[in-house]
């Protein structure tokens, strides 16, 4: 929220609206009050915007002041000189190791796929579920296929993305948590990688299944298994076509374009 003497703007970046919405008796009223008082507001995804719309209720006139404008990714991701084409089953997950990120679902799904599918999953990130997930991998005897690398900064992270073929965004939605973005999805697309994502994430609305990415039903390992098998049955040419379409989508998330959209909407 940005306060000044004459203008008031607000933006929703993730689960912030959901947190307020769940506060009994006053949560929705707080959101309605903020939206009423602000001159303009933005949400990073249609998912975020829909939560605001739900809180506003019958006061639809407030929504005229709002617009969906996503976050931008670091320009570093567009400075890569050479893109490695999708070719193998080098899998990647990037993000916090917490329950709503769905990493346990991803591991469960990889346990269920055909044992003849050769793959490697690199996991970048840290969080409260780290030990639980490491033990799950050990229990499944997948230590030679699923490797934990801890948190990485952008300059290191991009190297893993470049060397990957598929980046997973398996987040799940619950009453108290949601994934408004995430930028990881766009960062992967910017390197011409195929994204397999759940249908409950905010940026999932940009993904057209089989066209510029692959989607599965949130929270359902059998659906994720089907998505992985779908990917595995694609020809190399089909994989490259999806990756190229994903790259074209990522160009809409460049910093200059997003900054211009924000400036034109909020300050003109």
C-alpha cells in the first residue's frame, strides 16, 4: 500500500487478500474498505483479483479501479546467449520446501511413474519441510534420481534452469494458502523450458495445456503422473514447439513492459 497526501494505491501480491478474507467478521470488511478508499489497485494474477472481487461483493463499482498486472522477472533471464533445446528428462523444482508448494505431491508422483522412465529431479530451495521430504525420498529409494541442492541465488538458479528440460510448479491451494504467481514459472519459460504446473496457481491462467505448457489437476498425484507421461510421449519437435510458445508468453513479463503498464495505469 502506498500512502500520500492526495493519492492512495494498493496491490495484492500473493496470499495477502486470502489471509484478510479468512479473518472472521471483519476480514472482508477490511478488504472492502481498502478498495473503496484507494484510487487504484492492482493484483498480480486473476486468482488474486477474484479474491478481491469476492470480498467486494455487491459493490461492483469498486472493481472499476482495479487491474491485473503481473510481476516482472529479472532482466538477467533475457540475457542468456544460447538456449539449450528440450531433449531429455532433466527435471527441476525451484521454491520453498513448505506444504502448499506441493513438493511432496511431486515426489509421490515420480514414485508412481513407469520405472523405465529415466529422469533426474533437481530440487532448489529450503524450508520447514526439508527433512520430511529428504526422508520421503530415502523411503522411496529415489536418492539417485531426486537431489536436494538447497537455496540458490538467481545467477546460480538460472544455470539449473538452462540445464533442465521440465520445470515443475506443483503448488496446491487450501483455505489458508494459495500461489498468486509464481515467477518461477515465467523464469522457466524465458529459457524455453516446458513447465508442468497445477491448475490452482495464479499464473496458471496463462498456460494453455499442450500449447505453451502442461497443466494438471491440483493436489492429485494421478493427474500429475498423467501430465508427466503426456510430456514423455511427445516427440522432440512437439516439445520444442511448446517450449518456443512458452518463451513468447514470457516476453510479456519483461521489466520494461510491466513497469510501463503499472505507470500508465496508476499514475496517468
